C-alpha cells in the first residue's frame, strides 16, 4: 500500500477541517457577489479609494520604520559584544507582549492636555513646539511600529548570527568602508529574512482594528466593523471585506514572487561561530542610547503606565469580582480555542508530512486562510453562516470559538508540522507491525512523540486568542466580556483605572509566548557557553524547544 492510500482516512478528515475553515471566506464572497452594480459603484466612488490610500499608506509607513528599528537593533546585538547584550535582546522582543490597542490607549492618554508626556514635552521644548498629535496617519504609524518592529528584529538577528562575519571582513579587507560593506554584503544576505518580517508586519497592519479605532484612523478593518455594528449593513461590509481580502492576497503573491527571485547563500559557515567584536566605550554608550530609547518607548513607558494605574485601581477597590470574571472569560475562551485548534490542526499536519502530495500541500495552503482574513472579516463570515444556515449558532460562545480557531489555525499547523519533521515514520510503522490500529498508533506513539510541538502550538494560539479584539467584540455572547473587550470599552470612555489592570494582565499572560518565540528563533549557528565559560559547538539547525 502506497503512502497516499495508507493515509487516505486522515486526508478525508483534513479535507473536512479545511472545508469548515474556509466556510467564513466562502460566505463573505457569496454575499459580496450579491451586491448590485449600483452599490459597488457607490462604494468605489465614496469609500474604497480613501480606505485604500489610508491602509496602504499605513502599511508602507509601518514597514519602513519597523525595518529601521528592527534591523538596526539586530545588527548591533549580533555584530557587537557589549555588557547587557542578552538583556538588550529580551528588551527588543518584550514589546510583542503588549497589544497595539494598549499602546494606542497609553500614548493617547499620556499625550492628551495635562498628560505626563504632554507636560514633559512642553517643558523640554519651552512651549515652542505643539504636543504631537496621534489621531491620524502619523500616530498610527508610530504605534504600530512600536508594536511590530520586533518581528523584523527576531528574523534579522537570526539571519545575522547564521551569516559568517568573515564575508563582511573580506569586503573590508578589499577597501570597502563599514556602510559599503553593509549595503553590498549584509543587506543582500538579509533580504529573505527582511521580506518575511515585512510580510508579518503588513499582515498585522491590514488586520489591526483596536489601534486604528482608538486613533480614529479609517482603514478597511475599522470600516468593516462600523458597517457591521453601526449600520447593520452586512452586504456593504462583505463588499469591503472582499476588497481587503484581494489586497492581502495581492501582497502575499508579490512577497512570494520577490522572495523566489532573491536567493542568497553563504559559501561557508565556519565564521558563524565567531564571537562578535567587542564594542568600545563610545560604542557601548551609543548602542545602549539607541536600544534603550526604543525599549523605553515600546515597553518601558507602557509598562510603567500600567503598573501605576493598576496600583491605583487596587487601592481604590476597582479590581473586583467583575474584573476577575473578565479574566476568567479570557482564559476560558483562550483555553477552548487553543485546545480545539491543536486537535483539528493535527490531521492537516499529519497528512501533509506523511502523504506528501499536491493535495496535502493544497490543504496546508487552504488552512492558512486565517492569515489572509482579518478578524472582522472572519467574524462577518461566521455571522453570515449563522444567519443563513445555522440559526441556533448565532450569538453563542461556540460561534466565537469557531471564528478564533479559523483565525489561528495556521499557527497550530505550522508548529505541528515542525514537530512531525523530527519524528521518524518508522516508529509508527513499528506500532502498526505490533498489531496496533491507526487510532491506537496515533494515541500511543505519534501524540507522545510530538507532545512538545503540540504544547508549543497550544501556547501560541492561547496567547494570540487572549489578545484578539475584533472577532471577540463582534461575536461575543450578550454580557460576555473579555480583557481586550473591556480595555477597548474603558479606553473609549477614558476610564484608566479599569483599563490598566486588564492590559497588565494581558502582558503577564503573554510572557510565556515570548519565551517560546525566543526558543523557536534561537539562531542555530551561534556559539554557546557552558557554566564554566567554555565554548561549545554551534547548535544544529532546527526548531529549538520542539
């Protein structure tokens, strides 16, 4: 029996999962195709051009400044040895624990008239310059850059550590200056990693709802939400969603074409284990001046704000049973969505790793629909599915969990695929030869062997669900509030003492995901040191921690 026939039952289950995951997108497309020509003409003339300009401008601006912050921090940490280097690495990654809508709320509060930063700004500039205005394109670029530059940093740092410094040294030996060596040697080698980082940032920008809502900057996601919640115009929201999906797909295709044409290889990895050059005293001051400023803006200031107002809330008794109820709702939804996502992703990952045919590859691509559809679009698709086919499904917790599973299914599939890559199929064959059936082999052999990968998938989905706002805001049952929902509501009403504890708890619960990301992106070519200080051999390529 060939592998394709042996794994056919798993393929049927995977096909069912993929079909269900694609259902929201199919319903959005079906509803959008029902919009008449006159309505389309009205959307194109009145709304779509402005939304396109705002969304594309935001994506370009955030990508540009994220590249500057992330690449500069990665190069300094990877190419220079200085006191506190490991701490600097963590400081560059910790901003991932803070959702963009929390950053937006913090800075709009601190820069409002009478705010702490507003007073310091006026004192520093002697009243000569107005306080920066965050409500608009500039403010949205600033906030989303602070929230997203860490993706570029992680990928660029891993690529720099894998790249041999001897290539740069050879360029310097031929007379090239530092900047010329960087542009002609380092940057070409980093292009694939930078392209991947920009792709992640653009996808987050296209799907962001909370930050642009608080900053009152109209993008497609905000317009879709207003069409659904304010006007109850599902057909108009579907039309806008279809344009946003087309825009996202166009970007993904463009990014894939760019990466396929730009391939660079290092001829030797011998230099990859070399320690970076020790920084001088002046360089140490400049490095920590830059990295400290970035860390202060992206993590230090928001954390200080959350700690201050959380303490005030505790003293005033604002942290009551309702607050812990919101936390329990968030944890419960995250646990349910994480558990279901890990289970339904397993047939897709298992079939792809064992069958290895065009159909299994298609299933993996189709299961990634959550990367293409922003939260409001998935929520709209689930609403249409419930209203037209499954009426009892409308307004239930099951509808919310279903939308979250579709949204974050790609994370689980990728994590489980990585775990299965390190698990030999011969162990499954041994179990079958001893008389175990397919399900018994899966439960007693496969699942225990890939348990770390399953745990990683659960943690990643769990943390992302904790921070998800738009889908939860649209699909939550009546009276069912989570931490992100309360942050958004209280931020809209300027109730700092309630929003701050919820934001702080989200950060605390997100820290395990930061640890997982650091393990997953551990550079395989970097040298390690034992407790005695002796250098060990470089790590082999792979996913650390899986």
